[in-house]
C-alpha cells in the first residue's frame, strides 16, 4: 500500500516543484527521490520485522 501512496505523493511534489519554477530536472529528481524512499521503506520492512523482537521494550511498537 505504501508504493501507490508514495507514487501519488511523488507526483504531487514534482508538479508543485515544477510549478514553482524549479524546472524539469529538479522536478524529476524530486519525483524519483520520493519514489526511492517509498520503495526503500517497503522493501526494508521484512528486515525491520525480523529485528524488532530483539529490540528493548521501549523501542518496540
């Protein structure tokens, strides 16, 4: 579910960046940067779930 959310968030931020006069290359960097962050969160989730039981009780959610 996080990939579609980050896609639309990235598209909105890229359009906003372009509308502020930053230009196409900057809007593209914003778009792909936000998509990369979303993909990184999505694909690192199994690793986080594997490490979570070994964390102290204060850090677990």
